[in-house]
């Protein structure tokens, strides 16, 4: 999709609380042991985030292909009436310590059947390479490249749904390469960046939309 409207707002959202945080025995029953879904609290967070974002004029949603990010994005998409573009460029950092090989994830066809909000016609703008061992170089360049292409092809307000590494890196790409001042990295925290000229300014970073018992 190409648009003449300039991209002026990027909202960065980390996924909700993972199942393994609330259930230490999760690995005994998961189909894909490295693709954890949300816990009950994480689902609550995602739904609360969706309700909050009804007040934002979101035009496009991009999410990492992991199950927990798609769950989070799906609940938001349902609330705001948008589809979800599965973008591999926003994937979790592919550290060998976390993943012994490239993680097995849902195919686009399976994701589309599980989540009605998934856009089956979208094709990823960036394909990461395994392994990723350098956070400050490899992940930064991947996220930067992904956001650059999104900025060229999409306008208005977009929502990025990613992981701890990819969301913080997105903030570094937009605001400051070393330390994105004010960024909130908690699960389901929202960080809204607005373009002013050639700079991106943080308008808010918050978890106030989350119920107290769901904040992690």
C-alpha cells in the first residue's frame, strides 16, 4: 500500500504478559515451545489497551509474527476497527541463548484462521536473519530498516506491536540512538511519538490504561 499522506504518529506497544510468567509449567502443553501466548492477565492487558486506543485515529497496525504479539494486536484491532499486518521486521531478537534455531511460528494462513483481524494480503517488508548476537547493531539496523520502509509506504498514525527488544529499539530509532528518554518498556505500555519537522517527540508513555493487577 502506498499513500501520499505523511506518517506523523507512531505508537509503540509491547505485547502483554506472557504465559510463562504466570505459569511455570507452560512448556508441557504448548504446540510451539518458543512461541508463548499471553497469560490471562496478558489478555486483560490487551483488551484494556484496545479500549484506550479507541481515542487514537489509528490507520495501520503492524505486529511481530509471534503468537503473543498477534494476540495483543488482535484485541486492539477489534477495538479500533483495523486489520493487523504481520511484519517479520518487528520480531523478537533472535538470540541463540533464547532460540536454538529460527523459532517455529504460525504461517500466514494459520494466523489468518486463528485471528480474524490478520490481513492475509500483507507481505513482510523485512526478513530477519538468524542468529542475532549484537543488539546494538543487528537489531537496531533491522528495526531502522523496517521503520524506514513503513514510513515511505504508509501515512497517518500507525501502531507497532513488538517485544522488549524491538519496541525499545524502535524508540531509539525514532528519538535517540543511545537512550530513548521517557520510554516505558513495561508489558502493554504505550509510547506515542509524534513527528514535528524532522524530529520525533514522545507525547506520552503510559500504563495508566491498565488495571492495577495487570501491570507487570
